C-alpha cells in the first residue's frame, strides 16, 4: 500500500467522524478474525473519516504486540483502501517504537501514540518518548494526552516543532484552560481530536476550543445515530445535540457508569443489542450483566 503522507492523513481525519472498532474474541477470548472483518466491512460502509485499530475501545491494552500486529494487518487488508487505518503504539518507548515500525510495515495510515503504562514521567521525558516514536516512522502520528502523559501546551509546541510528522493531539482530559492554552500556542499546526469516554458528551463545548472531530465509540453499534450527532455538533445545532443527549446519550452514560471499565464493555454489549454479537471483553474488564444488557437493548431500540 502507498504510504499516506502525514499532511494528507491529517486532512482526511479532521474532515469527519472517527471511531475505534471493537476487537472481537471467540469463546476462548482469542482474536476472532472473521467477525472482526465483518464488523470492519459494516463500519466502513458509512461515511467515517478514519478507524483506529486495536485502540482503547478495541481493547488494545489487553493484546500482545503480535496480536496488535495481526489486528492492524487485518484492518488494513479489509478496509485500508477505503478508510484510513490508524494503528496503536503503546507501552514503553522501545515497545512503542517497535509497534510504530510494525504498523508502517503492515500498511497502516498513521499511529496513535498512547501513554506509557504505569510509569510517571516528566514533560521532558514525554518529549523524548514522543520524539523517539515519531522519528521511527514516516507515518503521521497523533499523541494521546491523558492519564500519566498529560501534555502541557509548551510540551505540545515543542514536540510539534521537533517532529514534522506529528499531526495531531488527542485530548483525553477535557481541561478547558489547558486546551485553550494549547490551541492558542500551537494553532492549526495540529489537528485536535476529542478522546474522552463517550466523546459525544463533550463534543459541542470542545468544538469551540479547536477540537473539530472526535472518536465515537457509539459509532460501533449506532453508526447512523453517531453520524447524525456529529453533523449536529458541526452545525452547532444545540437543540438537536441536546435532544440526542437527553434521549439516548445521558441514559447510556447512566448504564456505563454502573461499573468501572464499562466504557469498553458497553460498546460490545451495544453490538449485541443491535443483533451483531459484540461478544465478551477480556479480563480485567467485565461484561455487562444480563439485566444491564436488557436495559441497554431497550434504550437502543428507541433510536435505532
């Protein structure tokens, strides 16, 4: 596959809605490639601007590096000619570098760089971590600011200056002052992607801060609803946005918040609710109870 230049990737991703496809597992919690391919084919049949393989909603944190590579290669083979596939880079610097290089070899369009696990790091250390990954690949890189890798505005500016192929910042914090400072300092040099759980909740206010798109977990099982919501956000149609928040998103959040980790589990349950069999999550996550799945199914039926 022809390498997608970072600036071209940036233009594609900021042009529309993004999503993290779930990763399907079989009864033994091993990667179920046929069901994953079927899901990708369905997801790519709608007007989505990019798909993040083996990301957060895709349980990338529970996959081995070999499994990540297989998931990414499957996604590229199935939909890479139609939709940009962004692959993950996770863990410590050496692992992230290796995954970025593997993603380029697999034909991915770009990299989403996740925070390094567990280790607390200084802003200086994060600059070196991000730069090492950017310099290891020709692909466009989006850095995910969250958890133990929350980036200050000066840090974002420094890594953007040092690394021409850094194309975006994904915000998983929702700090209004920090995003204002970052956009004021860095401006349109980067694209800004909303990355808070159930991003629809924050989409309208973050639009004012330069966050022009976001990754929608809801797109996994309600793609048409997710696209309508995104269109209303971009049109700044407050009545439509708050109508959909009230009718579906907020009740959905009420179910999601019943247990830790449900931000991922509820998405697979959502697929089951629409008859597409999302399957189980891997430990340490836990699946929704039967009663919770029934509540979700009733809710989904109101908007599907």
